[in-house]
């Protein structure tokens, strides 16, 4: 069973290893986006090509209200 401390250590390792990727670096330039948010966005979105339009991406991340 993994403890929270172990999981956090693994996440920090991931960030250190992937900090060089241009996508992750670009995410960190967005005001209000730090390591945690950048990591979540990077791992959730992964490949931008799967979103046909910017509206599809906005909807995926919850920036477009639904009815």
C-alpha cells in the first residue's frame, strides 16, 4: 500500500524528469499555474491533437458551462 508521502515523492520525481518538455515549461508560464497544476494539466491533456478545436479543449477542462 502506497502512502501519501511515497506518492508525493513519485510526483516530484516525475516533475523533475519531465520539466524539460516544452509543453510542461509552457504551462508553467501561465499566471497561477505552478508545479501541481502544471502536472495535472500535462497528464490530463497529454496530446493536444485529440481536441479538434480550442472549444473542445475548453469543454474538456471545464471552462465551458454546460446546461
